[in-house]
C-alpha cells in the first residue's frame, strides 16, 4: 500500500514537471513565431518599398524618354455647327527643320487624317481642326404615372452624361528629319465641353395617362444665370422600329416660363406634345433642335415599352 502511494506521488511529480516543461516550450515556440512574423513583416515592407522605388524610377525613365508633352486642347467659339479646336504640344527633342505631323481620327473611324503641325517656336507645335458640334445636354427626366391605384404612382428621375457624343478622338504624332522618323503610340483624346456654355440643361416631364395609354410630354431649358451659345429652338419625337421610322411628333410652343438670366429675369419657351397610338416596344428618340441647324437625339427608355409601367 505504501509502495503504491509513493508510485502515485512520483507519477504526479513527473506529470507536473512535464507540464511545466511543455508550457516553457510553448512559450518559447510562441516567442519564436512572433519573432518570425515580425521578421516577415519587415521583409514585406522592405520588398514593397523596393518595388515602389523601382516603380518611381521606371516612371522617371519613361517621362525622361518621352519626346512629346501632353496634348493641350483649346476649343474656340462654334459657328454654323462647327467648333474650331486647337491642339498644341511641346517637343523635348527637335532637330531643326524636322517635319512634324499629327494623325487624327474620331474613335471608331477606320482612317487617320494627317495634319501638318505648325511650329510656335521653342519646340512648340500645334494643329487646328474643325470639330462637328453635336451636343448632348444634361437632361433631367421626370416620369409620373397617373393611375386609379395609388400604389402605381411613381416618379423616376434620370440624367444623361452631358458630354459631346462625337468628342472622342484617337491620335499619334510623327517627326522626321529626312534620315529617321520617330512616332508616338496611338492615344486617346477627348474633346468635351471644355469651352463651356454651349447648351443649357434640359428638363423633360413625362406624365402617363393610363386610361388612354398616352403620354403628355413637356420640354424646356433650365438655364443657369449664364450665357449659352446655342438655345433650344424646337423639339420633336421619333418612333423607330429597327431602321424604320413609324411615327413622328412635333412639339408646340404656346407658353413661356420665367427664368433668371444675366440681365435679370427672362422668358423661355415651353414645348408640349402628346405621344399616343404608336407600336410598342419600339425605340423612342427625343430630338432637340438648336440654332445653326445643330441638333441631337436622346433615347427615352420610359416610352419604349410603356406596358410594363402600368
């Protein structure tokens, strides 16, 4: 009995010692893992810093290797639907007497048009070209569905991008001195409303008449107190089934509303029409007509499949 007691005590002491040893080893391993994680974090930071340094060096090398500066865009006042645009740039390396040409095309076109660049001195060059004005004004559309069920009343507001649809170009520049030619890669160039004040925002209110399956539509400018080069002169709707125009609606202007202008308060026309008896679904385009024969057309998705609105 006494021998068994001593054996149990001995086993207990050995177990306690083993547990203490295991705890110490776990502590040592935890510290080692912690040190390893700190070292990995330090190495990672060092690698990232090295990559950043390499990236900065490559960027400096590319910039130093560029022999042409960024293209500067200067739009002029439009006239008769044409807006003259000046594109200018600086050459960092220019052999005296070398010929410089810019090749320009609208995005999506197949062919580039060459423009002989004019020297402005000190390695500066420019070209001028005519940009066809086709404005897409900022358009706010409010839709309301009048129904016998209040649950079917809704108001939807949508806005367009407010940029020129034809404002995207592609270009490249060549330089030759008769012995060798240098050329840039093809790059993108956006000609947007950088001149400002071309057309004012447009408000479109669409009120659906469920009983008639028709739409009363009101269109007017929402000019800010600024001068706009082109003012809205007329509005129409075009309903198109694929390539076939199946219906056209002209808006009437029989009233005006008062708006602020730089000279004080002024009156602008309100254009109104009703769209009914047309095949659906189909493509419905809002045609905005400005001075100088300038016009643009915008798809009105709320009118393309009105059956789903009720």
